C-alpha cells in the first residue's frame, strides 16, 4: 500500500488516464462529426485510428513522464527500452491505420455508386496498390526500428555491413521475385494497364479485376472462380482489357449460311431483333457479308451495348433468334453440302 502512495505512481497513472481520455475524446468528436456531417472519412478515422491511439498516447505520455519517476537504476533502462519499443510499434500501427482510412473512403465511394467513372476506378486502383506497398514498407521499417534499439542487433548490423558485398548478391537472388513484384506494382500504379472492376481476358478466361495487392491480382472469372496472377504477369505478358477507356462494347455474331440466303431480308430481321432487345444501347448495329467461301458465306452482325455483360446477352439473343428465323422462314439458307452425280454409260462386260 505504501508503493501506491508514492508520487511517481500517481504520475504514471495520470499519464495513462490522460492518454486514454484524450483518445476517447478524439473518438467522440470524430463520431459526432461523422453523424452531423454524414462524413465517411470521420467515421473511418474513428473506427481505424482510435485503437492504436488508445495505446500510443498513454505510452507517449508515460515515456515523457519517466524522468519524473524515481525508478531504480537497474530497472530504468528496461522500462525506457520497453517504452521505446511500444512507441515504435504503435506509431507504425497508426500510420497503417491512416492509410486504411483513405482506402476505406475510396472503396465506399465506388461501392455507393459515386465513383463508377474511369477516373475514380483509376484512382482506386492506384491507391490499392500503393496502400499495400506502403503498408509493407511501414511494417519492415517498424520491425527494423525496433530491432535497432537492441545493442546486440546493432553490433550484428555492423558485422553484416562489413560483408555487404556477398550478402547483397545472395539477398538479391533470394529476393528477386519479391523485388520484381514490387517494381511491377509501381509500374502498374503509374501506367494503369487496368483498373479495379475492369473486364479482362487472361489465360483464355473472361473475368473482372476484383482485388489488387502488393504481389498479386485476383480476377473474378464469369463462373465465380478466382484467377490469382502475380503482378509481373500484367507487365510481361499480353492480356485483353475490354473496359480500359470505357465500358461500352460491340457484340459480334457470325453465321455461316448458304448462298441462296436472302441477305436483305435477313438484314431487316436482324435489325428488328436488335431494336427489340433490352440489351442494345440504341447506338450502333449492322449486318455485312464478311466472307464468301466455297460452300457458304459468312454473315457478321455487330451491335453495341453499354457493358460486357449486356454485350454477351445481346449476342446470345441475336444468335438464337436469327437461327430460329432461318429455320422457320428460310430453311434453304442453312448450310448444306452439294454433290453432283454423273451417270456412267451402262454397258455389259
């Protein structure tokens, strides 16, 4: 009980109470501002940054008040070292949380429909990549900063620097995949070959870019599978991006038909089918004979749609209804194989 009465104990408790109280007050102000102004940034700030502040502020105030404490000489360095470690760790946590606030804000803006344009998706993709890169760098620097506070580690570091040539070469070979992905991430963030929610064709699969991390990209395939590819894949190999500049697309339907097909009648019917479809965006369509082979000719129907999903449905609808029309109205237009049989002169041997 005598130890609780010592002034330095009350100083330490006061530092903890003031730190926790300051963090809770900051949380209350952020939540009130979020409720009053409908601010998503303030809500994200209260949700993400208050947990590290609940630890950072008491530790910081306690570390500043440590000279006022009458600690034993054998205990003081340990307490000081523990405080430094906690400060470094919580400060790194706070920086990662602040990065998450911006990331949350941009994701919420896109998901609520306020940022569906290409510029917003471009910014979201850049921030997603840089978010993971910065988080990785902060984690590495935080761990390095904590390790440097140990005298033994500093001595080991000096020895490592003495043999940095050989170690650097070995480390370069070992870390080459990670370095390649890091550089690829920076290139993608700067050149923007794709954005989140872009429709892409990779490895022969059609899908949408769902997630971008510091090392890989997740593509959601049309049948709900996920294709995970390293970042450097999109730098080293070609891929199709159907929505880089805009989501509108031309859907193409090709039909092989007989030469007796009345093209003008089929063109009129195709126009009626396209015009009556809810998937057409009312901008463009046409039908042309694109090839003429030995046995058949090829009809190509083009029609525009607002996005890849509607273009796919429009193509299927036009193809199905045109085939049904030819079967019912012009069965002679369906492809067939012709053969002529020459009669041989009959004679008995």
